[in-house]
């Protein structure tokens, strides 16, 4: 084994908020050939011990070779992160201007990030030493347990693993006592890697594709090398069936497949659909796994035991032996963008990863982002379309219900209630969508109009009924319900407006004979809660589902034939330039839950704005035409996809510090930006100027070309990092999806 020479310096990326690597010396016995990029090392850092990732080995440190500390130890025999992932992480750190060490940390399960544990599964085997084999048993005196252990081990000359030892009633303490006497030894074993088998891939036969599906599948399976496909298929058009068959083809080549789904789209049903189809191991990654389960799954993927990975955003950074295809379902979903820390977009990184590997990537959606549509329409992506629902299901009909001047019962028009009643009587299910959890968005004094604002945010507190309290949805601050008005002391405080809890109450009293199932963050927090709700819905009994956008995504509810959107109006007038796009996507996704079975679906939209151009275009001409109109607007404004954005955010408890800091940045940034043709706007207060006790400001950067914007960011971020030190919280957000 090669030992370190006099000039071996290890560059280590550490999970600290600094955009640089750190140099260390190897230990005298460190095998240099194992210092591959992607390998974990433990190093002293200040007073702490940190786990970092080897970045490279160099002959001389620019910090001077004499002042370097020595690593504490090497943690992997084989790099935890393979070359493919190392390259991806480096690209991402560069593009998102985020510290490399923290990017690597995202690619490791918590237990490998914070503990010395080996990434390879290691089992301990206890075996007799020569002394143990030869020693006379009488010499052990009256140590009965030790005697028993020796006798058992003599019958097993190769030694025994932990679980078997337990079976023989041999305890760890006994073995340690024997080890001290030099009678037994521990050996570490790596169980042989069980690769998935190519011989039998399918557990059930695939569906016969319809013509559109066949046309969509063909170019994907014929693709050799890198290509991005945008699979635009209306809800229920059988996109998933196309994915399944594309994956089958990929597995036939002996390669693994990765499927990304939105945060709340990974339901037990989704996982089952993949597990039922394939005879090879499918592993999943989602937020309900324990750290231990996550590590177990990660290992299976890393060592090639798993054939298919199905997971939410972070699964994209899973190291895979032999990845052959990536699928991003519901590519428009906002959960692909991490909104704090390392602000990456897993959809975009999926394309980069596929490009680096030279494999196809499929982005699927009924309502693609304008970015992806633009790429498809300009020919960079290959555009595949499914325009009809698969099987016998028909597209849902829309009915825009003008509720101006209408008498409403609990916010619902009489036509809607009649329709609900008749659907329920016909033993169908009804879904009522409202994108606001809690009881009511505000608790207001009827005498003077006072209401409680969150003391830490610029936002009113939401009224919750069960348990009764006021809740800030932005910082989680909670208060008891006040008994009287904070201004005039009146006790007449009334909940104003509607949230899921109140709607649930109202519907229960309007339809006492039918169960009402509420699905929002509050009713699904516990681990199995969502699964239980879904099970009930899938049992098919007539019922009313009430919920937020959690209900909108990806679910297949064959018995739901009526979807009601109580108030679409709020979404039509939001400040964010992407709000219109998001509202349209959400609306079509919710509507897409209707009529996925044999009966045609109906979608009721209640609005005070029946003539709103968004609704008009969307419903009469469809999403494609709507997207074209929106694209024309964006082109005029130079907004994405016709320009590139980045946000520099800063926040501080002091009301002035963050804005002063960004003002200062703006002053030196402006000339650099002008030289590169990048515009700098601001600093301006964020859409929510105060959140969780902090005052928030932002500078927006807009470039016509990506490279110029990137170049500016590179210079800016380095300087900001130095100037901010650790006195100010700041961040950079490349390709932001929301501006708040
Ligand atoms: P999407 O992913 O586009 O929402 P799915 O793949 O979930 O659509 O398909 C919707 C329904 O249509 C599912 O019940 C699925 O089993 C069925 N389906 C899909 N493709 C076919 C096909 N070729 N023939 C018959 N049924 C199909
Ligand atoms: Zn009052
Ligand atoms: Zn708050």
C-alpha cells in the first residue's frame, strides 16, 4: 500500500458556511491510494471534530505546509460518493454558489454525515484465537458463561456473527471478557453485494399502451445517450404507465432507474404501483424515514442492490452504481426547489446529472413550467404529448360559478350544494379544495376591526379550532385565543373567512350522513396518518374530502367525480410574478382529481371574477394557450424563461442592519453588473418584510444571459462572504421560484 510521501496534502470540503476547502496532512499510515475524491475523512476543526469529504490531493498547500493539522482518520475504504456524484456536487456548488462541503452533506444520509459509521454494511464475527482453541477448559474456573461461549465457538471454527451468538445465549459482555484474556477475536466482514438480477424484471405484465403512449415511449427507449424529454400529458393520461415501461427498458440494459416525485406525491399507493410492477428491489426516500432506514436504503442504492429509486427531492443526490435513466414526475412542483440553505432545484440538477452520465431524463407534467415548455418549444427538449385520458376516463367538465351577489351557505352556492348531494346519493365521492388550513384566516373584533398580528412577523395570526389557538403559519408562533379585543376590549371576536377546519365543520353539519375526511398538514403530521386517510378514500365509500394542495397532487381517486374550488379569487391577484402560473397549475391539478374512473368528472369553480382573462384562456383554450400568453408577457418583461434571476437576501433582528448591508453591496455591485450587462434592483423589503423576528431585504439580479449572471455572482458572493463575516444572515438564491 502506498504510504504518504513528504508532499501529500489532502484538500477537504467541510460542512461549514465557507466557500473553500481546507488542507490537512495524512497520518503516517494513511493509505494514499484510498484518498479518492468523495471519501469521508474525520478532521480536527477548531475545537471540534468534523466529517468532511476528500476534494483532492495536492503536493503543496497554499496555506503553508508547516501549519497544517493531521487528519484524525479515514472513514471509507471505497469513496462513499462515487465519481459521478462528486462531479455533480461540484457543479451544483458552483452553479448555486453554495459551500461545497454542505452540498456533499446533502448527498450523505445523516448517520454518515455525523457518525464514524462505515457506509458499507459491516458485521462483526467472533472467533477463537489459537490460545482459545487450545486452552484447557478447567483453567476457566467457575466462569460458566465464558465456558459455554468457548464450547460453542469450538464447534464453529469459522466464528459466529452477532445474531447467531444471541441465538446461542452468548452475551457481548462475555465475549469482551474473553477478548481481554486473549481467547477470542473480532473480525469485520462485509457481506457480499447482492446485485439485482436481470433475468426476472417484471412481477406483473404491463398495460397495452394506447397510440399516444406508444408514440411517447418510443423515442425514450430508442434514445442512446443524453436527451431531455418533456412528457406533457393531461391528468390521468397514463404518464406513469409510460414511466414504468421506460424503466423496464432501462433495467433490461442492466441499468438502474431513478424516479423523483413531489414531497407529498410519494404516497404508499405510488410506491406500491412500482413494487407491484417490478420483481427487482425498489427503494424509497421520503421525509418519514428514520435515519436508520434512510441509511439502509442508501446502502442498497450505493452498492447496486436496488434497481429502482423512488424518492422526493433529496433522492436526486443518491449515489448510484449504474444509473441509466431519471424521471421527474410533476416537474412543475415547487417542492423540487429547496427553499433554504442549499437552494438547489432537483428538477434542474436531474437534467445536469443525466447530461453528465449521458442518459435520458424525462420531465413529466400535465402543467409544465414555462421554463420547460420554452425549452421544449425551442427544440432543446423533445416534446412528447398525451392529450387524452388513458383507458375509458373522460376529461372533467368545468363550470365557472359566478357568485357575485349570490346567497351562499357557508361560502357555498346552492347549485354546488345540490350537486354535492346528488353525487353523494349516487355513492360517489366529492372533493372540496381550499388552500388554507386552520379554522379561519383571521379572528376579528366585530366592534372595531382589530385583529391579532404575529408579534414576530408581518402577518395576521390564523385561528385554529382544534385545539383552539392562534397560530402564525410563517414562524409557528402560537398563542391562546384572546378573550377580548386588544384595542377596545370588546368580547365580540369573530372568525372571519374560511379554512379547512371550518369547512370540515360546516360540511359535517350540511351532510350529516356522509363522512368528511380532512387532509391538510395538521391532520397528516403523524407517520401513518396520510396512509390511513388514503385507505379510507380508496375503500370507495361515499364521502367528502376537504383539503389543501396536499390533495391536489398525483392522487388517483377513481370515485371522486365532483371537485369544488371554493375560492379561486385569492390566487388571481398575488404579487409574485410567478403567481399566475402557479395558480393555473394548482387549479388544473386539483381539477385533475375529478372523474378518473368510469364516471365523468365535474369541476365547480366559485369566483367573483368570472371574466378574469386567466380563467377565460385556461378553461376555453387550455393550458398550452394559457402558457403561450403568459410567455409573451414574460418576454416583454425579460423574466424567466426569457432572462435569468438571482436573489441576494439578507435578514437581521436589527431593523436597519440588513438593508444597510445590501445598500452597501448594491453600491459596489452596480458597476460590476453594468460591465457585464446585468441589472441590479433594490435593495427592497421582501414580500414578507418581517418574519420570525427578522427584517428581510433582497437584491434582485437579472441577466439576459446565464454566463454573465453567473460571473457576476461568483465575484459578488466571494466579496459578500468576506464582508458579512458571521454578523449577518445572508443567502444567494439562483433561479428563485418564489420572491418572498
Ligand atoms: P397519469 O400519471 O398521467 O396521471 P396514470 O398513469 O396514473 O396517469 O393513469 C391513469 C389511469 O389510467 C390509471 O388507472 C392507469 O392504470 C390507467 N391507464 C394508463 N394507461 C393505460 C392503458 N394504456 N390502458 C388502460 N388503462 C391505462
Ligand atoms: Zn375592538
Ligand atoms: Zn410569525
